[in-house]
C-alpha cells in the first residue's frame, strides 16, 4: 500500500457545534439536502435556542426569556434523572437507601425553584413611581439577607448587603430592593460579579442619581472545605453616580450603613 492509497477521513466538524457538541445538521433526506437536528432533551432545546440568539448562559445569567411554556417542568424532570445518575456514580444505593430515595427530586426542585431560581424565573414585578417631591437625600436599606452559591463549588454564600440610593426621577418601594436582591443572588456567583449585577438591575429599575451597595458574606467553599476558615468573610462594594463623583456623599453612604451594621 502506498500513501496514494490512503483516503482522508471526512471531517465531522461542519456538522457539530464545537461548543455544545450537539449535531447542527443531519443528512439523509429524500432530496439529499440537510435538515436541522431535533434536540433530544429539554436542556438541548433551550441551549440551542440560546446559541441561536448568541445569548450568554453563564452560571449567573438569567435565561427565563428563552424558556417556553412548560419547559421548566420538563427540565426539572431531566435534572432529576441527572442527579440520580450522579448519586449512583458516587456509589449511593438510591434504590434501597430510604434516606436518598427521593433526594434527586428534592435537589432538582431546590435548584430550579429555590437556590438557583434567579436563573430560571423572570425578574419579580417592580413598579416605579415618579419622585414628585424631588427627594434628593440619601437613604439606605439593609441589612438584606444574602443567600447565594459559589459557582466554583456550588456551596452556600451567606451574608448581608446594604443598598444606598440618592433618588432620581423615579423611586421604588423599599421591599422591592430585597426582592430584586433575592432574585439576583439566587444563582451561582462569585461575589465580585454579584454586586455588579445587582447594581445594574437597580439602576435599570429606578435610575438613581447615586447608588451604593456593600456586600458582606461568608463563603462555604472556604468555611466548610479547603482551608476551613470558619470566621473568614469577604466584603466588597460598588458605588455609582453621585456616590462615586462626590466624596462627601460617598462618605455619608458608608457612615449610614456602618450605623446599620452596628445593629447586627
């Protein structure tokens, strides 16, 4: 046999998405043309929809706009099977161990509707109102309980945040800050990005003249595993608008939340 006798193997790259490794097209139609592959699972369909829209679906992204009616329920069933498979791979007898017999169902429900609900559920409805009295004094709200998860290890991040506002032309109710914070934090995160995402959402809702957020939390990836430091916490902040450009307003914001923190 000579080198001329060797035939190249046809490349499959053209028919596969290099990101998801899902078939993009299949052959074999009667007219010899290609047709789009039918996604085999709910997660495949959602992922294909996101990729077609060139939308990001990182761990801390909200993808609710790309879920069709009924898909959250079928996705939950799919997650149940995947979690059950994980438990079996960990050599846990889910068929006979009464403690883990329904663990997969509990975990799937917890992820999609509780601890990661900020990925799969739309933003809570928040009504804004005109600032008819043209209020321009700083007000703060907090401590707001933070319950999130580390996107590296999927273990809890627990803490508190404080939000300060210098109102613009629109205002929202105090309880709405807590609702939006819960929605944003109910996703896998790193803390540095979480506070920025929360600030973006608040700015979009009420367009304040000034905005400040401080987040203080303990990370169980550091507390429960790894270095196992039970007292360590992380504090970070974001300041925008007048809180960033005006040093005295920035100081007033931090002084106000320091008073609130002292009450903990």
